[in-house]
C-alpha cells in the first residue's frame, strides 16, 4: 500500500510539474510540443500518412465538398434559368437580338372644313424588322431596351366623293385613300423579366416610347387614291415627318443555351402626334404587333 501511495504521489507531482512548466515556462512547453511533432513525423514515416485514419477522412471530406460544388456549377451552366436562383448577375451586360414583327395597322380620322366626312379605312397588315439591344442594369431582371427598326405602316381614309373636286357633287361616290409610310423607329423602353413559368421559360413586360422618323410615303392605287389626286395631283406630301408613340408589350423568352434564346410577344403602339399634314385633318396611328425574336 505504501508503494502504491508513493507511486500515486510521484505521478501527481509529475502532472503538476508539467502544468507548471506550461504556464510558467512557455519555452519549455514549445520544446515539448516540438518533440511531439517530431514523434508524429516519425510515425508517419514508418506507418504512412494515414497511420491514424484522420488524413483519409479529411481528404474524403474535401473531395466530397469539391464534387458537390462542381455538380452545382455544371447544373447551373446546363440548366440556365431553370436551376438555382432565377435571377443572378448577368453574364452578358449587353444582349443583342433580331426582331421580326408582322403588325395590324389602324389609324384614326377626324376632319373639319374641307376634310369633313373623313373616316378610317379599315386595317392592314404590314411588317417591322431590325436589331434590338438590351442593357441590363440590375442582375438579369431589369434592362434598358432599345434598337433600330425599319417599319412600314398603313394609313387609310374614306372620304366624300366631292373631296378635291372644283364643283361640289353630293351624289358622287365615296373615295378611298391608302398610303404606305416607311419609318425608322428608335425604341426607348424598359424591359422587366418576371419569375420563371417553366424550366428555361420566363415572362417579360416592356414599356416606354418610340421615336419614329419618316423615311418615305407612297400612295397605293394612285389613279383611284382620293387623297393623292386631290387638288395638286399627288405632288403634295400628305403626312408629317415623324411620330412619337407609346409602346406597351409582354411576352416570353425561351432559353436554348447559355447565350441564345427565342422571344415571342405582343406589343401595342399608340401614336401621340397628328401624322396628317392637312391642318383640318387629325389622324393618329394604332399598331398591334406579333413579335418574333432571336437573341444571340
């Protein structure tokens, strides 16, 4: 019993001494820590790096984390909008597209004085084509949208048979007038993308204005075109130099891959300026378009 008690006392003194050496002599503690590291290196040299199994577990954990990150990155690249958050920072600050837009064109007509009795002459189908540009200013959700579109519009009137005649004849048959107006349009709009409605398919709305500059006007069926033949025999321009229009639109974008997408939408253009040159005739354009686009 005395031997056991003596051994316990010696062991206790050693433990206390070790603690005292660590607290009172940092240099001594560092020497012992260095000896421990040297011992560990010797074990690794003799038994291998994974002598205690900890290194392999650490490597397995790191490999698994790298593999998960790689899978998430590949999934984001392959699925585009369909994986992860719908809206991330856009990879392309500026995106270009080609736009084709068959349109249904109408116009209003209000005449007084010599233009009294003017009425709209139905609707017609025309075409608009040109490049569009989207500049994203907040992630890939909001973009300034502009472009340069070549647009043909239709403008038509029905008028009394005595219009343009030197002698008034109440029994004269009504006359008609149809013009093709060629414009260069510059949209100034904001495009806003909504949440995805299906994988790789998201909605957008577009609002803003259009600056339309007239390039040319052409009278159709000139011998029977009442406005063209009136008074000056077609030498006079009948329409102004341009228009300012309100544009409202909505559509969907289907993403093909990381860079390309199809756009399908509808737009409504409402003219704000009187495009008729006659002082007693007020006419404004109305256009409904089906928009087909390819983004690249």
